[in-house]
C-alpha cells in the first residue's frame, strides 16, 4: 500500500523540470518541492512554497 503511494508520487517529481504550463496555468500549481497544490491567490501559500526544502503546508492551519 505504502509502496504504491510512493510510486504514484514519482511522476510529479519527475515532471518538475518541464512543467512551465503547470506554473502558469490558472491560479494554482503543483509545488515541485512538496507536491502540494499551491493557490496563487493565497500569498501565504506562495511565500511558504518558495522556501527551499520546506514541508507541505497544513491545509487547516
Ligand atoms: Zn511546497
């Protein structure tokens, strides 16, 4: 089960080198560091995901 979850996350990491479309589309993108969806309309999320080596932000925080 956990092994499947890891494999499922791999394409997201592998796509980070050529994902300009994701970064420019609409008002959200998938963070290449933590694979979390970042809402560009939320300045706090944007700043958080610009930090090197950060962890996924708590959606409920
Ligand atoms: Zn992130």
